[in-house]
C-alpha cells in the first residue's frame, strides 16, 4: 500500500479521506473534508466507500489505517493509500466539530 506525505495530500483534491479513528478522536480534530468511518465499524459500512475513487486512510499514527487497508483490499478496493505517520504527523490545519 502506498504511503502519502503531508505535501502529497495537500496537493490532492480528488482523494476521498477516511479517518478510521473512533468518533471521539475524530471530533477532537480531523483533516477537513474527511469522512469518519471507525475501524471498528468498517466491515458494516463498506457500502459508504466508493471503489472508483482514490482513498486515503488515516488514524492517529498509521497502525489502524494499515489494518483498515487490509480489510478494504480483501473486499475489492484497490485505490488505497495511507497518510504516513497518521494525523500525529499532519502539519496542516484540523477541523473540530
């Protein structure tokens, strides 16, 4: 699976961002435009994820996003990448809600 750096993500407008952290973590701060689908709910929510778009997964440090990628690959998703270092390494702005 491809790893994307902060700079690469900032230049990508077509990528679907998926934050696989739990809701409380997501509400504490997330990358603007990200959709929250926690790893614990991923198998139940596969229908919400487009197979025909580039997907970028992220979590706090990168471990859960790698697990999420394995699940997605097993379910036919091929256009996957994850944010190197997770949101802990993110240097851009974050949204809170």
